[in-house]
C-alpha cells in the first residue's frame, strides 16, 4: 500500500516558543558552566575522571570537531579542579660547582623560591662587603704581616749566614738584578775594583776565586730552598685568608641555612657556595677583574703573598665571578592561587620543555645556568597543561619531546639544534626536574585515531579520551538550557539580546545544522558566528534586540554568500543544459538526488539516473564504477541490486540479464549508496518497461530484501529538487520519496514547508521498494502467490515475466550455440 | 700654627721624587707618593738608576749571579738588557698608578752610582719618597740608599715601611723647637689636604711641661688662619726617643709620622733605629 504524504508539521519540527517564560534573553540567567547546556556527559565525566586520576599515563585527549566547546569545557573542568588543589612547588636552577655544565635543580615550597633568590643575592653582596672589611681590618693586616715576616726572617737569616761566611772569607755580597753575587773586599772593607784585582798575584787571585766558588755553591743551596719557603708561605696565607673569610661569610650563609636548609639539596648547595667563595676569594671580591700585576718575578712573588684585592662593582650581579652564585628562579608561584592551568598557544619544542639560551661574548657563544629558560611544562608542573594536538604534531620535535617528558616523568632540557647537530657550542645538561602534570590535548577525532593507530606510545600516555559530540538531544528541558547557552554566548560576544522568536528560530536552525529535528548542534563557534551576524542585521534593521527575521536574514545571507555554484546548477537545469524532467513519465529513467559539499556549505541537486538492459549473465554494470568515477560505497549499493533482483525474481534460475546504470551528466566522482533505491527503481522500470513519474525525485539506500534505509543530507536533497521544480513551475504533482527513517531528520526550508502545506509539493516516507514502485509507476507492486509468482499487471509480475522470457531466450541461445559448435567440430 | 711663621703653608709640593727599583717597598713608596700628589696637586718624578757599580762588577772573572731559578755568568751586555727591562716594567707600573690617581708624572733613567744619583736628584725635589729597604735580601732594615739620604739629604724625605695605604690621623712630634713647630705646620697642611685629623705627640717629663707645650700649640692654632677646621689631638709620650715614639707608633703602622729631625737630636743612627723599629711612613722634616 502506497504511503501517505507528510504534512507540513512533519517536515519542520518547530520550537514551541509559547512555553518559554521570557521575552528576551535578558530575562534569563547565563550558564555557570558550558557543560550544563552542552549535555556532553561522556566528555564531561571523562574529563573529571582524567583530572582526578593521578596515575602516570592518564593524560587526556579531548577529541571532537572544532567549535564544539572543547577548549572551554576543558578549561572549566581543569580550573575547577585547580581551585581545589594546592599551589605546587617552585623550581630554581643553581650552579653546580663540581660540574658547571650540569646545573642543579632545587625545589622550594610555593613562594620560597623567590625569597631564596632574593636572599641569596643580598647575601652575596653582603659577603663581598664583609670580606672587604675583614681583609682591610688591622687584625688581618697584622696577621698577614706576621706570616710574611716569618718568610722574610727565614730568608734574612739564611742570607745573613751567607753574608757572614762571605765576610769571613774576605768577600762581600753584591745584589744583582735577579739574585746575588760575590766580590772580594779590600783591607778597608770596600769592594775591590776589578782593575785592582787584576793586579793581584796569580796565587792570591786563585785563592779568592776558590773562596768565591765555595760561597757561590753554598748560596745556590740556600736559593734552592726559597721556592719551598714561598710555597709554605702561600699556603699559610691561604689558610689565613680562608680563616678570615670563613669567619666573615659563615654567619651570612648560616642565616640562609636556617631559613632554607631543611631541604638537603639546598643545604648541600649552600655548603658548595661557601666552599666556592673560599676557594675563589680573589675572583669573588674583584668580580672577576684581575689585579694588575707589575714588577719582576720577585715583585710578583711579593704581590702573590698579599691578597691584593681590587674591589669590583659591588652591585654588578652579572659579572662572571658573581653570576655563579645567583639563583635562576624558573617558576615563581608566589601569586599563584591553586594549581596552575596553562594553555600553550605555540607549543614548539623549546616552548614546551624550556631551553638554554646563549649570549655572545668576545665573538663566542657562551651560556650558564642563568640562561636556562622554562617551558610551559615547567609552569604547568603540579597542575595542568592544555595543548592543541595539531600544533604539537606540526612543530618539529615537539610531539617526541612531549612524549619523552611524560614517559620519564621528568623535564630534561635538551636543545633541538644540539640534538640535530646544528649547533656546535658550549651547552648545558641541566639536572632533570620531576614532573607532575596533567596534559590535556585537544584535537580532532581524526588526529586521535591516527595517533592511536600509528603511535604505539600514544595509548600509554593518553589513556583517557574525552569524546565531544557535535550534537545533543532536543527536548523541552534541553531547549530551556539552550536558551541560557545563547544568553552566555550573547554575554561573551557582547551582542544584542535575542527575543523569544529568535531563540526559537535559533534552536530550529541548530537542529537543521545537524540535520536532525530531534537534536541540536553543539558547535558553539558556528552558532556564535551566526548570532553575531544576526546582531549585525538587527543593527541594520534598527532593532534593539535580535528578532527572528534578523536571524532569518543572517541565515539567508550566509547561504547567499556561498551558493554561487548551486545557483549555476539550478540555472543550467532550468535552461535544459542539465537534463532533469519534473513532469511526465519515462521507463528506465529516474531523478536521483545528490548532495554537494563546498566547504561548510552543502546543497542538494537532482541527477538523472538511467538504466538499460539486455540479455546477459546476471551482471549489473555500474558505469560510474567502470569509468572509475564512483567510490566503494556507491559500488557496494549497485552490487546489492543484483542480490535483490536475483533473490526476488529469479530464485531458481539464472538471472539472464545484463543491465547498465549511469548517473547522467555526472562528471565528478560519486560516493555513497543513497541513490541505490533510485537505481533499483530505474532498473525495474527498464526491465518491466513500466514508466516512472518524472515529477518525483528519490533518495534512500536499499538492502537485499528491498527495504529502504536512511541516508544523510535529506533536507538538502529535498530542497535541491524543490528548487528545480519551483523554477520549472510547481504542478502539485511533484515531490520526493525519502526513507521513512529520515522523517525525524526533516527541518526543511520555510518555502518548502509552505509548498508542502499548500500541497504543491509532496514528501513521501517510503520503507520498501514496493511502496516506492507504486508511487512512481502508479501501478500495484504485486505480492507473490503461493507458487512464488507475481500477478500479471503488477510491476513485479511484469519484471518476473520479462526475466523469465530472457532466461528462456538465453537457454535457447546457449543450446543453439552448443549444437552449432558441435556440428562444426 | 707655626709659632714663628704664622702665615702661609709649610707643605708646598710641586715635585715629588720617587727613586724606584722592583721591590715591594718601592711600589709602596710610589703609591704613597701618588696619594700625596693627588691631594697636594704635585707631580711625581720616578727615578731609576742603572747601577754602574754592577757593570764594573761584571769585569771580575768570577762574576756570577746566583738566583732562585738559575745561576749565570754575569755579562755586561746582559746586565744592560736587564736594566732596560726593569726600567720599562717600572715605568709601566708608574704609568698605571699615576693614571689611577690622575696626577702628572715623569720617569727618568739615569746611569751612575745609585746613592750619588739619588742624592743629586733630591736637591731639585720638594719631597723624596723612598722605600725603607730596596731589593735587599738581608731583611727589612733600612737600606744603604735610605741611610745615605738620612745622613746627607737636605730636603724632606718620606720613608715608607709596609705597603699599605696611609690613613688618618697624622702624627707629629712637638718639642717646642722651631723645627718641631715647622713639622707641626707640615703635619697640619698634610692633614688639611687629606681631610684627616692631626695627633700631636708631646714628649714631656711631667704634666706641667706637657700642658705648657700643648698650650703653645693651641694658641698658635688660634692665630693661624685656616686652622679652624683641623681637629687636633694630643698625647703625651715618653721622652726616651726613639723607644717612646716606637711604643706609640708600632700598633698603628698605617698612620704617618711627621718627624722633626731634632726630636731625634739630628742623630742619623737614632732616626734609623726608629725607622727599623716601626713600619709607619716617616716624613723627615729638617
């Protein structure tokens, strides 16, 4: 029995605005949380689970199409959790005095890191002043003098001995530029002039020379002892310096120990700072400027015995000698409330894991722990980090770096350039920092499933998927909530309030967006844009609030901006260039419906589908497939037809048919099986020679039992055929056959709904092929009798009869061929 | 200040002579001279003497130098080279110190016997600043050049002990003699130029004697223009110079002493004794 046409109420599920208690959105409250309205329980519960689960690898991947409020909901969920969490530790990098290429990391409770850095700076400056005062004190100078005097006394005693011995031998000690020499004395005690010496008898000269040789040897022995004495004196001075310096700086360092030394690592670092200052007193006090050395070796030796400190700029914390004691506060949580929630907008490798910068000095690139810069992982440590999956994946090294960090549970700063050997300079290997972070990657389902398929580490690291849907159920309660969602968007965008009609229209349009009258779109971005456009038209129309016509205008204008191609197709159909009949009847010819997508704009267009048959071996040839113009789903739909035909009309004999099917005037690819019912009608018509009404267009897929199945884009398809009929003139006969399962998806355009209401255009819900055949041919489809045969004068009967005749012809043809062949052999 | 000459300055320095070698005392002398020159707008003149005695010494067949790092035959040509190298190093040190103190300077190299060359130059200088001992290996006692300067020098001579920057106050000894009054004037000028206090050491046998000398100084100060800003301190010391002076000076080795030589009865040995006992810079006023 042929189905009833749908009335106007069935093709457009209007929002019942009478039940709204407000006049405009100004009368209702905005939402506190988007998740209230978006009704994404799966995603919300997953987020809550993921944020609450503190085990390693339970990071979250929020997957869903863009514009579905993923970011907002992730942010809200994380913020809520963060408010209940404690402020995490702070991390500093400090110098490693044993190995400067491996800076040490120190952890402090929130707020203490900054204090430690400040206190350390003050201590260093105070230490320099304290040391300066100590080394300038009379006490130190006296002790230094005493130590130096000891050396001088030692030296003096040795040379006095030599001097005395020389005198005993009648010789005098003479000071030379780099040591001493000996000369003979006259009887009056003066040095004998060389000329006088030469006049001495040979024997006397030999005697003097022998004595001089002896004393020279003795002197040599004394001189040999001097380096050892010098070493001893240096050690004593060093000991004295250390004692004085320790006395000066220990109280300062002790103060730091008292405040920060509870942590063993910090205590060890303070010990190292104290020892390093003591070991490098000269550099520490001069700020790295070397005292000018002057004079010869003796003078230099004498200078070495004194500290000889030249005071550097006391405020210059950047001098090389002082930088080493600074504290590089990597993360400052002093003003942080709760745990941090960080969104990294530009997740490059360096922005994620931090980097070691360099500075140019004398043409060379140098670095130290002060140039370690934190990444967003450092800032998010103890809290959460939100990342865009696509951005992470498109930044070189970022994804691998992120995985490595999450896997190890530590942030280890390594330079990408160094990793790829692009940079050849001094760099650092900072001590890794323990990481406790919840990473939430936001991305499309495509990226999620690709990662899951291709990256074995992905599932270990992102164990929680928060799946965001693009649609939500449309019920009376959810419509109320949706109105509040609109209010939230209005507040956020700063646009005019919507009146009651406009809210209703927005809900209806939201259903249209998802192509389902029982659901609404959750694509907040798209809705937000449309609302802003409606606000623009409201302004143009001088309205204080957005009305339904403003919104209509926005929707229409949005379509108008994108529908040039649709317009051209409609015109060409009207002009007969694209052949579509909307009246009359033809055998083997039917109007199929296709949907074309241009970016975010979709529209339907009718396509003529034709079928031709001849005797054959049961093949249904899909010309689109033969020409490689169809996708696999379309081919599948056509292959199903063979199954249906064979099973229904020739269950006990061969299907002696060769049929060809084609989408006429289709020059692009075709995909999907939504035209399979239309193809079947065309085929049956071609076999039975029963003409099909061209005032109808058909959509719906078919299975092997002849049941009509739901398809997508039903609204666009109906509107596509309606537009063609409108242009050619509505006759009151025209309409579209749609799968019955698609009725709930109907949210048709206003003009279509009006035409349906005026019975100028018809929508028929069809659930079986037979229903469709009856509508299209005006003939009964026919039911099989007990013998399995269909009655004559029914479509099915005509098909069965034709196929039987073709089978018989084929049998006879085959026998004739075989006999002919035999006689010839 | 000067009971005899109540007007004018006593410490007018235009040229300060600094005989130099490579000893630490020599460097200390240079730094002290720079400190004074900077305060008193004077010029420092460095003097390096190429010792001809040493060149003569090379003519001995056994002339051999024994040093810390090596022993070598003394060769006149090599000694000449050593002289030039040393002179250049000293000149550079002097340039550095003078630049740091922002004072005019010159440096002269002369050839001859060290003592006679230095004495010859002191006549044209307002002040000679010299390290207590030169490159002697025989201890820190005053060297032969200092000894000759004390004995034969005519102008003011500042003898430097340990190489530390001078600090206030300036000490001087007031005995009531004209020379001690002049020394008091020099000390006051020095103190004024440096912004220091002056401490007057008065050797006195009893309080009455001490008070009398103290009153002399105070009344002179009242009559001296420009003396108001100078802060005077007094201390009574024993009369047994140099021991009495040494007892005061030894703990305060960075304070300079302006010493009228008659306080030591113009006895060079007594002056040398004091110099050898203390490390303070001692400015001899003759």
